[in-house]
C-alpha cells in the first residue's frame, strides 16, 4: 500500500469512528499548486503559487460545527491529533438534525473519481513553454501600433486536487484552472488609456490563447478611448454586455443571498424570499457544474455534488445558496456552495458561476430598438451593500446610442449605481447570447475563491456617473 492509499485508509477509519460518535463527520484532503507569469516586454517574472496540501476534519455536535485542520499527514500523528481533538467535544442533545448521514466506504459503490476533460494538463507543461507563450503574446500585442507604450501579459494556472470522505461518500476530483490576460496601454502624448483581453476557466492548457484578431480589437478600443469623455451623471437607458450583466448578477444576488448572512441579519434579501424582485422574464442561477466555468467543480468542499441552483425564477427570489452549517442552523435548503480558500480556512456559502439566463432578443436588435442610451462594456469592478441592497459597478467604457445606432462617442470610465430591485425590475430585454467571465471573489477575512460571472446582453435603466 502506497503512502496516499495508507493516508486515505486512515482518514476513512477516523471518519467512521467520528461518525459513530457525532451526528455528522467528514474529512477533506486538499492540495493546490500552480504558476503565475508576468511579462511586460522588458522582463519576465515567474512565481510558484504557494503549494499546499493538508486535511480538515469537521464534526457537528448538535449545536455547532467544529473543525480540526493540519498539514501533518503522517497517519499515526494525524490519528492521535484527531482523537485528542474529538475527545474534547461532546454531543448536544436536542440539537437541530443534520442533513444526510451515513458511513464512508473507500471501496464501496459511492467512491467516485472526477477529472476535467482536457487535451493538455497545465501541470505537465514545462515552465519554458509557458514563458514562451507569454512572451509571444506580449510581442504580438506590442507590435500592433506605434502608440502602444506598454503591453503586459499575465498567465496563471492552478491545479486543485481534493478528496472528500463523509456521508457515505468517497469523492475525489482533479480540477485545473487556466487564466490568460493581455493588457494594452496606449498614449497620444498627453494621456494614456488601456484595454484588455482575458480568457480563463476550468480547462486545459490548450485553451490558453488570444488570437491576433482579439489583440487587434483590444488595441483599437484602447486607441479609441483616447477620445473618451466623462459621462454626464443621470439616469439612462442602458444595454450591458455579458461581463457587466454578470457583475450585476454577482453583486445584486450574490453575496446578498448567501444563507450564512441571514442569521446575522446582514442581508436585506432575506425579507424578499418568495417575492418579486426583478422583471418577470428574469431567471438567474448559480451553477458550479457549468463546463469550463472558472468556478467549476464536481463537488464542493463539503462533498455536495455540483448542480444548478435557481436563485430567481420569473423575477421571484426563490432560493438562497448555502453551505452545510447555514442549511442546518438557518435553516434552509442545502445547495452545493460550501467552499474554502484552502484547508486552513473556514468554509462559507460561496458563489461559483453566477449568471442570468439567456432570453429571446438578439443583441443587435436590442441596440436597434433603443432611441437613446448607453452601451456599457467590459466590467472593471463591483461592490454591493447587502444590508441596504445598493450596488456600484464600474464599466471600463460606454458608447452612446442614438436612434438605434452606436454613434462612436465613448465615455470612460462609467459608474453604475442603483437599488437592486429598481434596477432588476427595469430589465426590459434579455439577449439571446451568453458568455462567462473568469474572476475571483473574496469573503470573510478576504478568503479568495475562483468564480465566473456572466449571462446575456441586458437592457434596463440605471443611474450612471
């Protein structure tokens, strides 16, 4: 028996023992490694993502969830540590019942192994090839125009391996994530502007590419932004691209519908469960099972198999997202959203791939039917206030629309603000397209996890400034 098999056997035995003593017991073995490369043309910098491997045990004692985490995976030491920790805990009578149960069996029918389909595992690609990829992209971008003063490329990949043992389940998964960004900075001698192209998701190294056409479009937009103006503050009819639509989804019904905020009274959305909060045509989901999404996984860090959760149905807030603790103690429906930054961090209810569903309207028709407004492109940032339900999103730029035509007049940057129900109820057209954008999301003590946001083009009203 090799060391990995020996470790997993010991962990399974420990979970079995704990499961007989407590209403719920589970263990998560997790490890992550990767590389990040930055290339500005003058120099390349490569750094290894902090490689980590450890284990966290969780038990529910009838009143609270307790955890024991360590990076010491020596079987005998691990067993002594877990047993000493568990001996200090006691079961609380008449506590809330846990969702699910059962004894894990490393060899039984509930053992499943998952791997993302890919042609090239990024973990197998030599560093020199990744450096060459970044340098080639940087040089192609820099050569596009004499007014380009800098082209920067960022490449990163992370491979995450996890094993969950608990509730009669023995699950393991191998999930690679790749992200590639090209930033082009231009100058006319008096000012500088920039634009960017990005590709990222849970897929293989073979998809780490940005075409010449994409680079050319990125440079052209950066150059056009040299003529961009400040927008006059006020309420506008707007059309959002999928990136802006996704940040709207993430900020309006993202953190605000994470169930662990409800008992703390930190989410105004709690009062709107079962009520109309958006236009009747609006559907919104959080779905870790979307293939290629940056927030993709096969199961969460509590062994819940990935599946979609519909948050808005026909404009009605129908379901929050949850982890095991919030679903048990809030209480509520358990969704597959229990996530950790790593084994040393607390599990929270976290977003994964959060998006609006597509609708029936072609984006070109959406523009053609708008008498006057602004077409907002390329999300830069977003903030929300779950208590007051206000949102603030920054679009990299917007383009004026007059009589159904894009005039070419640009505004940059453009801030979008509003009260969530007002903005979502104003949605009057939903695009037939769909796109996800890769990013990260922080919570708690700024624990970060990979996510995607997206959806179709949307038409609505909002205050710009």
